[in-house]
C-alpha cells in the first residue's frame, strides 16, 4: 500500500509542477500581449480630443442592454 501512496504523491507533484509552469508561461504571454497603461492613456486622450472636436455628438454606447 505504501507504493500506491508514493506513486500518487509523485503524480500529484509532477502535475502541480507542470501546471505551475503552464500558468507562469501564460501570465508572461498575457503581459506581453496586453497593451501597457501608456497606450490606454493615449487612447483615452484621443477619444477626449474627438469628443471636443464634435461637441454635439453623443458617444456610441459600449454595452448593449440585455434582451435587445
């Protein structure tokens, strides 16, 4: 019975290690793909300038109500 427990513990440890490596790699990929805060700030600035250029124009809604 001791061999069964040791085998199970080894399998759990290996699976946890592989899962941790995959999660770490995924986090690095997400950080590389997503734009930084500077890019988001520029977009907001451009949107504000566009709104100032057309004062009578209402901004387009970004979220549609449910059920419509």
